[in-house]
């Protein structure tokens, strides 16, 4: 596994990203910068647009307006074949694991290696074992997703996300549904990957405990708009009432989840 050059330069840059579905604006003029090697958290309420924003960063969705620069390349406005090249430098850990049920754990982790490389089977085998031991799942190679727990499935997803030694890993809710210990282990794993391998991590989360533990910087999204960006201390001390309501989990405040969509 290679340790990458990383000097805190901006590696992901969103400018005025806007997206509507069926005439309803879901991402509203969002701009942010992620620096190389940092753990950048996107937090916000359910339905605020976190996963949709992340999917823009991975090139899965194209915005109707705005730019998404990854290492200087605007992936919102490049041909699809060029996008595929950029995507090879990403890893993605999905909100609902997204493992293929008909494949074993090792076959799931091998998928990106088989799809994007011409490595020999023996080499792929070694890489899989390395990645599975990183997430604490050596010995489960032959299991099917239905034979392991939800937390283990998430970790298989993580092993798959780092299979190609990516520069950037996108995580959607990596700790949701995990018990506190496994959640803590997952947090540590994300942090270790960032600091030891210089992987840039973009993490969607509303698990406040995890957010403050692993974040270098945090962006809060509300109704598709970025309402605040800062370090954990800046966010804790933010004067923004939306931020305060969210991090303290107050039922009362400007966030109104039961309002009809606009
Ligand atoms: N493909 C789509 N078509 C129509 N609407 C969509 C689509 N994808 C997302 N949306 C809408 O965008 C809004 C934001 O969804 P998103 O999944 O990004 O929320 P989220 O912040 O990730 O929520 P959660 O915490 O529940 O995962 C929702 O109102 C959702 O209905
Ligand atoms: Mg989501």
C-alpha cells in the first residue's frame, strides 16, 4: 500500500452546485473545499441532501448547475469516459453496504480489482486478505453477506472501498446501526486510513459522537444548502441556531422536519 503525497492542498472543490428532482430543489447553491488528507464530515438532518451531495462528489449524479473539481478536474462537466478514470481513484462506502448477496465476502471485495485492474488472481487474493485484515474480518472470506452481521457487512463495504488504494474515500453513514464499540472501531479505522495512508475522507454522518471524534472539519447542510463549515470547535461554538439545534438534538428550534416540502 503506498503512502501518498499530501500537503493539505484542496483536493475536492464544489462551486455553486444545484440540483432539483421533479422540480423540487434538493441541493441549493452548495460550495465547499476539502483538503488533501483531512476527514471532512457532512452532517445534517434526514432528507437534508447529504447522500445526494456525496453522490455528486462521486460522479453518480450530475448537477444542473455548478462545478465539482476533483484534483482540479471538473467532473460535472467532463465526458463520461474521463469520469471513469477519475472514479478509479475513489473508494465508496455506501449507506446500506450495497454488497452483492450472491457473492462471498472475498468476491465482493475483489469486484473493483477485477473491474479496474488486470492483476493476477494470486495478487488479488493477497490484496483481499490485506484489506480484510485491516477491517478485522480475516477468516470470513467464504461467507455470504446473509451469513454475517450488519456491522460486518459495513466493514466488508469498507474493505471493498479501499481495495484499489484510493486517494479519496467517500463514506455514507459508516457508523449508523452499529453498536458503540463497533462504531468506535469503525471511526478509528477511518481515522487511521486518513492519517497513516493520507487518504482524504468525506464522511456523511449524523452520529454526533462520531462526528466530533473524527472530523478535521465539518459542513452542516440544511434543506440542500451549506449553512456552516468549520472545525469541531468552531461548530460547537457556532452562533447559527440551526447548527446548535442539530448538534444538541433539540426538538425546538428553526429546524422543522414536519413542514411540507417546498
Ligand atoms: N433520485 C431522486 N429522485 C427524487 N428525489 C430524490 C432523489 N434522490 C434524493 N431525492 C430527494 O432528495 C432529498 C434528500 O435526499 P438524501 O438522500 O440526499 O437525504 P439525506 O440527507 O441523505 O437523508 P438520510 O439521513 O435520511 O439518509 C430527499 O427529499 C429525497 O426525497
Ligand atoms: Mg442519506
